[in-house]
C-alpha cells in the first residue's frame, strides 16, 4: 500500500466520525489517494462534481481530520482522472520515500518522517523536554547508578509537541540502530489490542501470549497519552509487569500524558510511582517568539512563504496550541490557493474568519447546554455542578465537547462556562469524547443527534 493510501485511509476514518453518514458516502467514500509528499496529498475524485463539492464544502474537514490523525499535509489537491498522469509522474512516493509522511519500523510501529528533532523548534516552553528526549534517544536505557532517565515521562497540554518528540526519538534511534525493536503505541490502541487478545482467548489461545511477548521483547517502549489508561480488565496489572520486566532488563520506557502522574486519577498507586521513578519533564504553551519560529520552520519545510505581517498575525491570534497554529496556517495557504489570490493580511483574516463563521452560526454555550439538558433530561444546573453521578458526568462531558467543537473558545473560557473548572478537566472531557467517537457508535449517535438539534450540519 502506498503512503497516500495509508494517509487517506486514516483521514477517511476520521471523516466518517465527523460527517453525517450520507455526506460521507456521497462525497468521501470513493476518494482515492494518488501520491503524497511532506507538502501535499493528491486525491482522486470519481467525478468533477464530487471534486468540486469536496473542495467547496469539506476542505476544512480534511484539514481538521489531517491534524487529528497527526498527518497535517500542507496542501490537499483534488483531481479527476483527466489530471491523473500529471500527478502520478510529478509526485510518486515510491521514488521519494524520504519525503513520505510515515515510515514503518520492522515491527510495524509508525514513525512520521517529518517528526524529527531537527524539525522541532526549541524555546523556553519545551527546552528541557527536548534535551531530555534527545539524551534518551542517544542513549536509551541509560542508568549509571547516578543518572537515570528511565522512564522518561513527558507531560503537557494537547498539541504542544509530545507526540512529535516521541516520534523524533523513534526516528533518531532507528536511524542509528535500525534493528532496535522500538514499540510506539498510543495508549488507546494498546487498550484495544489487549482487550481484543482477551476476547479471542477462547478460540485463539496464542493471542494473549503474543500480546505479552510483543511488549516483553521491546528494546524501547513508548506509550503515548498514558492518561487514557483504564482501570479495568487487569490492564494496569499487565502494564505493571511489562514495565518491571523491561526496567529490570535496562530497556528504555517513554511515556507521554496531558498531565503529571499525580493528576491521573485512574491509575493504581504502584504504577504511578513507577511513572514517577525516572525523569519527568513538562511542556507548556510556547511564547510568541517560539510561535513565530514554528511558523517559519513550517513554511520552510513546505517551501511556502508568507509575509511577516501574516506570520505575526497568526502567531498572535493562536497562542496556546501548536496543532491549531499549524491548522490556521494551512487554512490561510489553502484559502489563497483555492481562490487563486496572492496571500495578504486581509486574505488571511478572511480565511480564518470564514472558519469561525462556519463554526458559530447563532450557537452559544447556553444553547448547547440547554440542548444537552433536554436530550438527557438532566437540569442545566446539574450539568454545570460538581455532581459525580454517571449520567450527569456523561452529559457534562458531551456538553463540554460540543462547546469545544462548535465554539472556537479558549479552554480556560470553557472551564469558566462549566462552573470554573480547570482547563485540564476540559481537555480530559474533550479527549474522552473524541476517544469514544473513535470507537463507540453510541456517542457518535448522541453527538450527531445533538448537532441536528442545534442545526449544525457537518
Ligand atoms: P501533542 O502530542 O502534545 O498533542 P503533537 O506532537 O501532536 O502534540 O504536536 C502537534 C503539532 O504541532 C504537530 O504537527 C507537531 O509537529 C507540531 N509541533 C509541536 N511542537 C512543535 C515544535 N516545538 N516545533 C515544531 N512543531 C511543533
Ligand atoms: Mg499526542
């Protein structure tokens, strides 16, 4: 399978969750990946009509989905059969694998090729995390009795570069030691894998053993977003033992999380103390200077250029999350390409405004909370309260997710709307629902019903 196909498949899976089924089937299902490089993904549409509709109505969905699957290409190019020969020849991934967005390790862990230390902009907010990650990559498992960087625990808010650093470690080690058995796993995937192996147990006794062996044989184990580790089904027990085995053998363990171990409620104390036993380092929001540098780096990597005033505008406007910063940059570039106009500050503002308008359409948090309240038959004050009954917590998380998804508000403001909650709680709720959306049709249906009630169509 070529890279374009792998990436488009990831994006399609994401779009399936985001779009109404009928829209997905009409416009997305039949698209095919043609070629990809670091800067563009060429997608073949079955007809001119589909191509035009996707460009007009779903481009932002593609950009968002690309970001969600950690593969933000700078340019989505939609073509029909007539243009095929031009693009197949000009950008064939099999010939320029160095540019490919993903490269595959011998044990099928994926490392995104552009997530390297070289492409990581270092500033005050991430310097310690960067230096530690780099040291671990140069010397995995280091423990001379005095200095131990095992495990390495990197924590910080969403979109601040944790996954980028983990992949950088992976890419770096593989470059120097191609036979190193590195396992990179998002915690949700590990969870699915574990439960799938248990479910198969009655018919396939080896499934669980294979699962254990795979991890027991790792030279380097990276678990991304460990805050999603659930306290059920014996999973933590298994992780604890894998952890101890690897640690005793001097194998490197690397973990990332959106918060420090002591704030992850759902983990057992013995596991928490293991997580805290090596080095912990956090990443916080980048300063304006670092944001500007990140934009410049991104432009350089993708061979685009924008004037200083646009770069400054973007860096000023999007001040917390680098993933969003990249998304905004993409939108501006795509907007100029599609409207065939030269980038200017006005155009940049227009590009981002269009996105906000699309999102807002008469909706505010009050309306969202009212809809959730009537949908679940739970009072508005209960939704905002600190009550912890299962039903109320679920409705609250759904409401928080919708406010995040539909209104372009800073997390801190969302926290204020929901009774002065801390922004990490908001991140937690949002990610929990995103996680459910990725696997659970019930949540998907609830969100789509509520969007219908709110008259949002996407
Ligand atoms: P997290 O895992 O913390 O949610 P990611 O590692 O996915 O965040 O980063 C989000 C996006 O921002 C990625 O595309 C990543 O390349 C980019 N990014 C984050 N930090 C930096 C940085 N310091 N320099 C360059 N790009 C960065
Ligand atoms: Mg991540």
